[in-house]
C-alpha cells in the first residue's frame, strides 16, 4: 500500500496533546460516525489515559442511523461515555454537554461538599484532521472562531473559549491526531469518506473498495441512485455500469477515472443516502 504512517508526526502530536492534557478536565474525542473505529488513532487510549473521555460520533447526519445506534450501544456496553452529534447543524450538543457533565459529576459533587465551586468544565477536543473539530468548537461557542491547529515553530498562547451557557470552556487549539493505517481497510474507509486525500491511495482502488462495500451494505440505495435493476457482482463491472449510466464514455470505453470520481463524490455528498462503512460487528463488538 502506498500510504505510510509517519512516526515523527505522531510523536509530535502526542507531545502536543500531552501538554494540553495538564490543563483540562475532560477529553472530547471526535470520530466520524460513518467509520468510528478507523477514524480514531489507536494510540489515543494510551495518550489520554487517566483523563475522563467523551467519545463523540460526529457527522451522524451522514451516517446510517441504525449503525450509529449499534455503535452507541456497543460502546456504552464497554462503559464508554459516548454521544452522536451533527456538529454542522448543531444537533446533539446538549447531549454532548450532559455527557461531559456526567463524567465530572462525582468530582464536582465532592468539591461542592467541601464548599468549593467546581467552575466550568475545561475540555480539549481531539481527533484526526477533517473530522469536524473546528466546526464543533464554533457551534459550541455559538460564534465563529478562527480555529487553528498547532503550527510548527509558532508558539501560541492557549486561549479558553467559553461555551454559550458558560458550563464549559474549550481550548482553542484542538489536539490533532493522525490516523493510523493499521490495515488497508482503514485507509480505504478514510479515503472513501474523504478524511484523507485521494492522492494518498490509488483512486481506482478506493472506488473499487467503495463499489464493493456499497453493493454489500446498501444495495438498494445504490440501485436507486444509479437506476440499476440488478447490481453486477463484480466491482469493476459495477463501476463501468455507473460510468455508462452517467455517459462517461469516450471512444466506446467507459472513463474509469471519471466513474471512480463520480461514485466517491456522490458518496461524500450524501447523494447515495446515509451510509456507514464500519459496524461494531466488523470489529467483533456487536
Ligand atoms: P477539522 O477541524 O477536524 O479538520 O474539521 P472541520 O471542522 O474543518 O470540518 C471538516 C468538514 O466536515 C467541513 O466540510 C465541515 O463542514 C464538515 N462537517 C463537520 N461536522 C459535520 C457534521 O456533523 N455533519 C456534516 N455533514 N459535515 C460536517 P467542508 O466541506 O470542508 O466545509 P464546508 O463546505 O462545510 O464549509
């Protein structure tokens, strides 16, 4: 596979997140609801160890709701505090706040018993690029904030962003973790959902993976979108058929690259409907 995982990046990200952890009460780990396992860095458990953590399945508006429910149940069974949100349209933010409060409740109760005011919950949002960190910070803040990642060589004073109700404060620079391509499937899932750029993996391979997955998981949505009565079993044939249906033919041949781009674009822009490419059952968590 052409993609590499750069240990140097991860070491730096780890240092930056570790520094921030000293300042906060709760880690809000953002993952993509369509690929919740592949869109997290497996080292995150180790990096954030000891800090209360809330997992947020973001982009829930684009994910299959049945699969998102299955993820919520599977993670809760493991005693993980988890919520599904749609940061773009400000949905699920109240549940997110309640989740963070629940994590801090015992500590805050103890403080109150001692006559101390716990103050707002201080939180850090972490996640891989493109998962919606900036969008969530803006929505929670109720205004647009220029959210920037840590830039090499630029030392910036950390700022606390007050949430609308004042119950929580967020660090303005989210923790950016790199995805880890432990196996090829992780890379394909991230590429299909647009979390990583198409040029990192071979476009044809991503499209073939996507055609295969959609045929298996969402055959009816695929048929309806491309007006296909019977899906060919072979993914190459399916892509060719999609190309033909959309007139992507020149000199008698289907333009495979254009058909690949079209399928991926339609998936990423929800034209094929709500789709999840990973379930708890895929990870023996059902
Ligand atoms: P990051 O800071 O983690 O890198 O991610 P960012 O917030 O920039 O979000 C990346 C893309 O994901 C943006 O789309 C954003 O609008 C979209 N997004 C974030 N949260 C959600 C969500 O809950 N639902 C949906 N449907 N989309 C979400 P973009 O195309 O880059 O920008 P724009 O066209 O939306 O402005």
